[in-house]
């Protein structure tokens, strides 16, 4: 069985460029595209957070 796999990301230039519903609108459009072509639509949600670095300096006196 041949598979056609895509890797899609939503990448933003500025911090304030993201808007609510971007992800859901993207998924809806991709799902519709697949329905029109009669191909299965499967996805995996992967989220990563950015954490501030740990403070490694000693504060003892």
C-alpha cells in the first residue's frame, strides 16, 4: 500500500500574529480537501511549550 504523508506546521513570524481558530480552520480546510479527493484524513497533534531557562546561579549568602 502506497502512502502519501504530509508534514504541515503553522509557523508565525511575530508573537501577536497567532489568532484564535487558526488551527481549527486549518484542520477543517485539510479535512475538506481530503473529502473531495476521497482520501483519509488523519493527523497527530504535537504541542510544545517554550520554557524560560532555569536559574542556575546560587542565591545563598
